[in-house]
């Protein structure tokens, strides 16, 4: 009996010691994130996108710290682990990885912008550009998009980004499906980084994001990676 109790206590202790991975990490909405960085005692705001994405438009006061390069580690090394850190990317995926890394490195409090810049734009919150630089290109407008699909019988819109892993996985699946339809379906690919105005107008907060239009009317949409069998049902 004592042996059993000891085993249970040991298991509980081991389990509790394995839990702190998410401790101190908070995923927050765009408005909550804005309020947090405005009221925070320190300004440790990290944009973990690429430098090109950062230059195109970023949250005021952010530090460019591309998570896919050595820049992230170099920047993190200069931060105070006892003060809050705020992280974001385009849709929340890269910043979630960055936030977990920060927690594992000993940072006490990390705020991650859920939905990233897509959610920030959808909430109509402001972005900044480098001082003296030209305003970023807004890309395709909603009106231009509607003109592009007008009069077409069946169109699939693939909203993606060059850095998005699931988008890259989905691309060949979509292309194979469209090819098999023998001209009955048209595929239009739209990079959300290059078309922020359209992404904002459509409230796109995560990618890959698909839309199906029949005779100019939206009849189906999907967020995330899907398989060929799901496309065959359209």
C-alpha cells in the first residue's frame, strides 16, 4: 500500500513539474494586445516576421526579430526576462512558436497576438512604416476583387503567404483538383501579405483560407489545410 501511495505521489509530482510550459503565456485578442502594449511598464514588443514584412507595416514601437533567422536569438538576448514581452506575426503561428521559446528560456510573462496582423487589421488598428519610407502598397481592393470574379461560373480563391507551410501543402492539392475539372473551375491565388487591404476587408485572420464562388456568389469557405476528398464534394 505504501509503495502504491509513493508511486502515485511521484507521478503527481512529475506531472506537475511538466506543466509550466504554458505558464506565463497568454494569447490575447487584437484589442487586448493593443491595450497591453500601451499600458505595459516596458516596451519589449517583437515582430517575428521577416524584415520585408516588417518594412511593409508593423505595430508602432515593435522590434524586428525574424524567428527564422539568428536575429531572433540576438534580439531576445537583450531583453529583460522579468518584464513582459509582446510578440506577433502575420496570423499567429510564428509568434506562438516564438512565445513558447521565450517561456522555455525563462521569460516570466509573454503576450501573443492571436490571429496576428490579420486580426489587428480586421480590428481596424493602426500600423506604422519606417520613418521617411513610402506608404506600403495596399494591393488589390475589394472592388477590384469583385470585378475579377464577376461573370465567372466557378472560382476557388486561395488566400496564402509565401512563408505559410500549410499553404504550400495545400497548393498542389488545389492545382491537381482544378486540373481534373478540365476547365470547369478557375483557381485564383492571392498573397495576403501583398494584398492587406483585401485581407482586411474580408476579415481574414488565418491562412490558408479558401472561398468558392458560383456565378459571382460566395457559396463556401474554409480555414486551414484540407484534403482532396473535401474538394471533391464541392
